[in-house]
């Protein structure tokens, strides 16, 4: 596997990981806001 291909794969993995973390953070924020508003889930 050449260098540019490896770099491209690394970027894909990094972006995927960042998007998963962002979605997790947003869901935690929504859960916190709902709990603060009195809507127990």
C-alpha cells in the first residue's frame, strides 16, 4: 500500500471517529436538557 492511500485511509478513520464522538456528545446534551426540563427518559 502506497503512502497516499494510507494517508487517505487514516483521514477517513479520523473523520469517522470524530463524527461518532460528535453524535455521542449531542445525544448526551439532549439527554441532559430533557432531564433538566423534567422529562425523565
